[in-house]
C-alpha cells in the first residue's frame, strides 16, 4: 500500500490557558500518542516538544524553511494587539509576529479553541490586551476554525488526518468550521432531547427532574444554539459530555460565550 509522508505540524501558543493542548492529551480515538506519532509529524509544540528555549525556536525556523508551503500551522490562543503585541511574547518576539511569519509559509492554518477562533476569554469585556482572533491577523491563508473551550481533540486530529489523506482541507461551513463536526447543534443529538420534547425540565440543580435526566433548558442550556460534536463524539475518551454529566451546555464553541452567558448572570 502507498504510504504517505506525515504532515509536518507547527503548533503555536498565544494567549492561551493551554487547556486545548491538555484536552488533546486526553483524546480517545485516536489517542494523543497515535495522533502525534502516526497522523502528524509534530515538529514544534511549546509543551510536548522535548527541546525548549532557543533550541526549539531555531528548530521552528528550520522546519519553516525546510517544509515551506507544506506544513500545517496549529494556532492555540488569542493574539494580543495592544501594547504592540508584547502582552504575549515568546523569546522576546510578540506572538502575533511569530504567528504571521509561520502562517506565511504554511499550507493552511488551524485555529483551535475558542480563544484562537473568536478571541475567547481574553477578548471578553473589557479586553485589556485587545485580544483578537487568529483570522483577524491571518488574512491571506485559509484558516480552519475548530472552536470549543477546549475544542474536541478528535476533531483536531480528524482535520489533520483528512488533510494528510486527501491533500486538501475538509468541507467548511460559512464560518470556516469543518461541516462534518460543526454541522449540527449539541441539542440535535442530546441524550436529554426526548425530555425537551415532552416538556420535562429540571427547575434547579439536584431536583427530581435533574436527577431523572430531564432537559436542562430552564437551567440555561445553550445546546439549541451551539454547534459542536459533543453529543456524537463525547469527551474523556467518549465517556460523557457536559450535559450527560449534569451541566447545561454553556455554548463554549460559540463566539462571545463569556460575555453572553445567561448562567453566570454577568450580562
Ligand atoms: Fe484555554 Fe479554552 Fe482558550 Fe483553549 S479555548 S486556550 S481551553 S481558554
Ligand atoms: Fe437541548 Fe440542552 Fe435540553 Fe439537551 S439539555 S435537550 S441540549 S436544551
Ligand atoms: Fe462546550 Fe456545550 Fe460541548 S459547553 S463542551 S459545546 S456541551
């Protein structure tokens, strides 16, 4: 059988809590080890790489030269525009500058996590660092958006695998998200949907309805307006998802979910 070379990947971190990377480590199928060893050729990652500091930065530059036009760039975290970008810098260079340089030579950019896709918590009011989304900075390259806080790890691996197998990006929706994973709402596949349809709602946490698995809509569930694959793929190696575990969906894959959260009552 024909063997294809693994796609080289540079995985950058901007204004991130690194939860997207942590989620990736908890992937089920493929596991993180499988994804890193058999799906992508992960050349640069601030946490997973064995090297660090100047050596790692030099290696990134070498990979950018050697695989010019052929590597995928994964961007995790928002991009600070304030204070000339110095709110987040690596090796003394503002993240935005590193991102732009790496994107210039990349085949495509994958913005992973709601911070990279929408600005996320960094961009929440009053946005003191003027955090921006990846595609506000990278305008001359396709940017695949994989939102979620964190994003579903199997979705990240799935997009890289698709690119590696077919040599092109998967079908994207009008917002740049892979249709395969963001084509349906969380509500569409929810395990509590039959209760929604029957009008059976939990009224408060721990009440009879909540314990019986009734719908969490009255507790602020945003599943009906949130596009993500949580119901189909699950979390923690497919074990469960927030709603199955008893929490309403807070819409973590949607834009401005921090500012717009009916549960926190901030708005
Ligand atoms: Fe952390 Fe969420 Fe941002 Fe990922 S999207 S870096 S998990 S805050
Ligand atoms: Fe829809 Fe949320 Fe109710 Fe599930 S819990 S059926 S996603 S409203
Ligand atoms: Fe996020 Fe809602 Fe899924 S909060 S993890 S999109 S169930």
